[in-house]
C-alpha cells in the first residue's frame, strides 16, 4: 500500500525537521576548528561577497568550482563572512538536498514510501551530515544532480502531452550548473547518458516536437550554453582542468582493479579510513541497510527487465548503473586515500533509493503476510517510518556529536588550536608589540578567516625560526600543532606567559609569551657576513650528523636592508670534491616579513642521505633570490666581494643504522663480493666522454661483517678484453679502509677517474676489480659501456700580441692576451691560459674595467672560461684554453685611460688565486694594458 500525498508531505516535513536538528545546531563549534581547506574556502567566499569577485573557476588552491562559493558569498553578505556563514551555506544545501531527494523519487515514478525512506536515509546519513556541516563545495553536487535529473524527467512529456519548454530550459540550466559544483561531477554526464539510453531509441515514433531526442537535444544545448564560460576558461587555461586530476590520478601504488573493489566496499563493508571525513573505516550503510541496498538493487534490476514503461525503464536503468560510474572519482584517485567519502559524493542522492527500495519491499511482504493487520497497514507503516526516523537520527547524532566530534585527532587536525589562538588575538590589546605566530603553514587561512589582527601577524612556519625585533616588545604565540622548540628558550625570556584552554588530551591549545624589548643576542661568531646589504650573517653552526638521519644546523642573521625581492637562505652539505650531498632552502622566516634590525635565528635538521660516507664535509650557507636563483654577494667589512657563501668546515657525519627499506641503486647488481659484503649496485654519470675527460661512478656497498682491507680498481676494457687501469685506491678516495667500516653499514662511494688523453677513440667497457692487500683479484664485475671520442684539446699556445708569464694559484699560467678594438667601438679581449698542472677545482675568471680613479667597475664579467662552458677542473696538464670577452664601453665614457684587471677566484668563497709574475710582487690580480679613450676632435 502507498501513502496519501498529505501524509507523505507531513512525513517529509518530519524528515526535514530531523535533518535540520542534526545540521544547524553548534555550527561554529562542531567541528571544533576550521581546517586549512575550509578556511581557504571561507576566504574565497568572502572575496566574492565583499570584493566584487566574479570568477568562472577559482585557480588557487589547486582549482575549485565556484557554485558553492557564490552561495556562501551571498550568505556572507547577509550574516557576515566567517566560518558560520560558510557552514550555514553547507547546511542549507544539505537540507535542500533532503527535500530534493523526495521530489526526485516521485519524479522518477517511485512509490511515495520509497521516496520518503530515501529522504530519511539522507537526512540521517552520517556521511551527508558531516559534509552538511563543513564548508566544502562537494555538498552542492548531490543537490544539482538531483535537480538536473528531476527536471529532465519532468521535461519529457507522456504520450499526448505538450512539451513544457520552461522545464526544458530549467533542466538544461541545472545540468550545466552541475559542472560548477565539484571535480567529481565531471563523470555525471556519463552516468546520465546511460540512464537516458531508453529515450534514444531511433525506432521510437513520436511527433518531432514531442520526441524525447529533440527535447534532450534542447536540454543539452541549454546546458552547453551554461557550460560555455567554464569550457572557454579551460580552453584558455588547460592546466586548471588537469592540475587536480594529475595530483590524485592513478599511480602504481594501487591497481585500478583493487581501488575499484575497495571503493565499492565503502557502501556496506569498509569505508573511508580518513577521520576528517568519517569515523575511520565506517561504511556508508551498516549491515542491515547494506543488505537492503543489495536487495533494492536486485529488485530495481528485475523491474528494469520487466517494465515496458519508458520513463520507468530509464529511471531504473539510472539507479542500477549510476553507482558503478559515480564511484569512479574515488576509485581513480589511487594517489590519495581510497575510498574517499568526499570524492564519492556524486553517488548522492541516488544511492539512497536502493536500500529504500529493499526496505519498502520488506514492508509490503510483512503487510501481505499479516492479513489480520492489513486494515491498519497504513497506520503502522506511518508509525514505523516515524520510529525509524527518530532511531536513525538519534543514532547518527550519537555518532557525530558523541563520537566523531569528541575525537582528539579531529580536534587538532581541524586546527581547533588555531581557532583558540584567533580568539586570544581578538580579545587582547597588543599595542605596538610585534606578534609572531608559529604555524604549520605560512599565513594560515584559519587565522586569516578568524583573527582581526591577521594583517599584523608575522609568521614562524613550522617553528623553525624565531625573530627578535629591534627595540620593540614582542609576543610569541605557539599553538599546539607548532609548539615552542626547546632551543628557543635561551633567546626568549618572557615577562608574561598565557596558556590557552585545555584540549581533549589535557594539553594547552596554545602558549603565548610576552618578551619585552631587549638587546639582540651578541654571542655570534661571524663578523664579515654582509650579504648584498640585505642580511648580515651572524652564525653558522652544526652538530654531528648521521648518515640516513640529519645534521642539526643553526643559522642566524640580522636584517640590514629592505628586501625589494623575495630572498631565502640556503644550506649546502658538500664533500671535498664539491659534490652536494644535501641542500635546504628553509622557508622559516620569509623575507616579505623582514624588518630593519630584526635578528632571525633558525634551527633545523638537515637531512643526510643514507650511505653518506664518514669523510670531511663543508656546510655552506648564503642567500638567493627565489625568483631568479641569483645568489647574493658576500662582502667583507670594507665592502669588497668575497664570494656568495659562508663556509663551515670539518663537518662530521657518522655512519647510521641500515636504512629500511634498503635504497635501490640506479643499476641494481646484488653481487656478493666476499663474506658479509655485497655490491648492491652502482650509478654512472657519463657513458660518452672525450679522451682526457673524467668519469664518475658511485658504488653502493652493503656490509654486514667485519672486513679486511681491500682496494678498488677501475679499468677500461677494450673489445679484445685487454685493459687500461684508470685508478686504484681504498674506498672514499683512499680515506676509508674497509677494516674501519661499521657493522652493519650501507655506503655510497663516489669515484672519479680520468680517461688517459692517449686512449684511442672507440667503444669500451668499464670494469670494477676488487683486490686484496696483496694485489690479488678477488672480485670482478662489469659497470657498463663507455664510448671514448678523440680529444679536441690543444696543447700548443698560439701567438699573442702581449705575451705574459703569470702563474695563478700555482696551477694556471696566463700566457698572454690580445686586445683589439672592433668597428662598433667594443673591444675583444682574448686570454690564453695554460694549465701548469691539472687544476684542483673550478675557478671563475674575472675581467674588470676600472674607472679612471681605479674603482670598479665600468664593465665586468665573472664567468668560468669560455662563457661558463669549460670549467677548469676538466683541464689537463699543459692544456691551452683560449678565452674571449667582448667589452662594451659605457656610452658616456669620457677621455682617459681605463685599466683592465683580470684574475681567477673561487666563486663559493670569493677567494682569489694569487698571481706570481717575474719581477713583480705577488698579487691577487694582474693588470692588462689600459683602454685609452682619446678626446673627440672639435668641429671645424
């Protein structure tokens, strides 16, 4: 038996009341905090409300569809921006979806009881309730899908009825608007197309004006018109369409088949594990309603096969097939959590009709079996629906308010501690004090949405830094998620401490320290740390590091300039050969916040890769412009350039425990060399070199026992199996004999060997041989091919206009130069270098044109030889290198003599190589003949 329209209306009103009682109370306090994502949504809605923004698509925050934000912006205008108006928008959309679910059920020609039970299921659904109380745009997708399908069905007339074109237009508008709801809605047209297949029968005979295909085409045209702005945006910005898909799309971590199976299981077996969007692993439907879901799906499938009514067939086809399509957004997102309640939101509201189908079938079976109660069937079914609504709403309220909202992880991961910080900032007067706030994120949206002093805050991302203002009071606020590091206590001596309310774990939600104006710390070690007149480096210190672990580093600087661009500090851990083992660009105190006189101190753990050998390292620090990568120059106390980095030598890295899992080499081998020692693989830098060039190889060792000493020898093997020895030594450039290795130990040994200049061009193999102390071979393995090309090096110096004999750093001889004036007024300088021996490192050439008073510089070049293309470390002994520079004079240069100075320096430190010339004192530069500018003859 069915229900009357009046009874159904009262029951629907009852269901809406239950839905409202679950969705509207305590919106600002449950969830207890405003998570980063939700706060960002609140900011976007506020921009639409107050700044007149009218985006078609929001590109920020990895891209967002806009329909929800326009609704939230409208409410923000009415009740004010913030978390309340944002969540109220979601609650209203949730309530409308409950009502639309009943309406949709009736439009699809379902029994009123099925439509009512479906609406009750949605009203009391934990899944839908959670998203109805969060400011997320996904809550708008089920409503627009329901409206689109409902109006499409009402637009299709029964035989003999007239077409209602207004409904056609509304259907097209709703269908087009679905694309403006959420990313997962992009698959909805596929599910809808399948449901509409019965209407696409080419044999159907109808007057063309009332033909379903004509009406559907009209709906499609209207939908395309609504979609046109969004499609135009994506055509102009294709990255905006793909960016989020590429982030969550399929990966090798989980097969699509496994992901699809796990996604389907969320319906009644094992649900979303992520506590932010679920009680972990709770399925959408429990055991009982899951059983009704299966029964309902089977009944719908059976009726689909049996029915001949076109609209009913299409409706049943949609309900039967849509779950398998709209589950795909979560199934395809294998790079994220699977399954996901958020990405499966497109299942709603259609999925709730299936268990309602099964439940109503049970009611009918009971009514048929209890013949003595059939006269009262209407009453007891009404009573049962009322009882069902009360029980389900009570159970859902207990799950949501009594369990989920009380979880410690929900409290902190919804960033309720920052909501407490916002309340503290809003309630207190801070005068002229500087306010520093530690946070997991820079300029956290949660405070942007909730704190009135947001624009005055200075940020300490991840609590890696503190800043001490110059002669001003300061407040330092440390939320629970970014507690005060112990190392800061020596610098911060608070006169007042404020603690926030206690969280569910009994810990304070925040600690705020008031530190009166004080002199900046003075016990720093660096006195010549001026970097580009922007920052004065005060301290660079490090403790002992561990391979596979970290290196504790302290960096301090004082701000001495107003940054016109964005600067970041950098830290490089390098070995004696200049190989960079680790690097950091800490975003601990961004330069946009810098104020003159502030002292910034950061402390962080620099990661050290597993396998880093115990050898001498250097820690290098400096600053660079984040937009260009250009490093700031380091200047001495006289303002002279001394490089781009401060260097801390003698950094110790101790062997660490075996990494688990063990890293896999680029070329895996897993060869046992001797008892307890394996060569797990190797990596190569070059497979094609010229004669005289160097080849780099890294050997990946795994040691599990005490070892005798052995030598490593690399050989170049000809096709006839004869070899050329390239180099032989203990591991780690002869500094780490195997008898001193730790047990167990994973070690990466980088080796560089030179291919002799006399080697003939051809194809060779690179071979590793391990020798015992008696030079007996105990292990041999191939390390891949190596192609050697004929050398194009020059060893005979050409004739020059001005010969010289200037030796720089006892390594490189400047044999002379040519300086020729070109027709366009520029000068071509041609330097002829010759290596006295193979240079130990890479040196930079400087060529400076000095002013008449000897000051620098009217023109300058600071490059490695040959415009940076031929580093000195690759030169061979006696090799000649010709290096050219085109000097362009300033247009307003007056008459006189302008001196040229040249030399070599180490770019990292700025240290110049000393120059020795016969009969002249040792200097760090040498002067070439000056460029002479003659006076211009007067006009005759």
